[in-house]
């Protein structure tokens, strides 16, 4: 799984570089001269994705994003929330079992090293964050974006063998993280647009790639350069 994650990270880095070169070449940046005096709520998007973590099993991720429009020329701000639920990989559970056994042994070195079976450990996380995206238009009315974001991740671990123990307390945590991402967006109409992106998340000692897509319902009007020619 770690190998596939490294491949995903290298692939995303290549996409980011290619899109950045396209942007610097001036490929129809219809949003380059646009600027809001104030951010304003313009729409809400619903997304479904798939994540590829290093320490838990691959899983579906559900989320929403809130379009606040443009902070500066071509720079869009989107707060977001997300949720996923999965299980720790067996290798990670074994590492945790060994750590707990060693801790018990350190407290009572005269006793034999205990053998533990923590069973299945479920792992879930709620994410609350904000993305900033540099947006520009390419041919056929497609919007392209490069971005990064910061977020708080509220993680929760649970399992029949660990519920109510210090092991569960260790797994329950709130960590800060950040991401890099690249994507495409297409306005089906003035009120509806579809989007999809690839991103890489960094949070504590957990890192993962993700692919996601969704649909956004627009409430405010489109910015100059967003409308299909």
C-alpha cells in the first residue's frame, strides 16, 4: 500500500507541474483580472471520493464544499467538510499490539511478555478545513484549478477490545493537516457545475492520496471568465 501511495504522490506532483506550466503559458486565463470586493457565498457542492491511506484500509470519503467566490485575481476560497470510516490495516494493528505488550512488560519485567489480540480496530475522521485555489479557464469552457488547503481532522478509533481503554484514548485525537490538489470543473449551466480532483493529504503521521468528484449548485452568479463561451 505504501508503494501505491508513493506512486500516487509522484503522479499528483506531475499533474500539478503540468497544470502550473499551462497556467504560466497564459492559456485563456479569463479570471485573471477579476476581483471581489468581499467574499460572498455562491454555492454548495456535494462530493464523493476514494482515499488511499497508508495505515488504514482504502475507503469512501463523503464531503461538501462551500464556494465563497474570489479573494483576489483568480484565487477562489472554498471551506469544506469531509468524513470517512475505515479499519486499521492488520500490519498497523500488530504494531499497536506490540507497543502495548512492550508497555505492559516495562511495568512488570518479571512477567512473560504478554500476547495481545486487539481484533478489528475501526478508524474514522471528520475533516473541517478551507481550500484556496488558483482558477483559470482552458478551451471548451473547462475551468482548471491548482490548490492547497489546511484542515483540522477529528479522528476516532474504536473496537471491541479497546473501547474504554487507554488504547482508544491514544487513537482519539485532533490533528492539523494540509493538502495539495489539482482538478477540473465544468459548468453544465449557470446553476449547476460538475468537478473532479486529485489530492494528497498530510495529517500527523497519516498521509494519503484521494480522488473525488461531485456536483455544485450555484446560488450566486458566475464570475467573469467562468461562463462558457
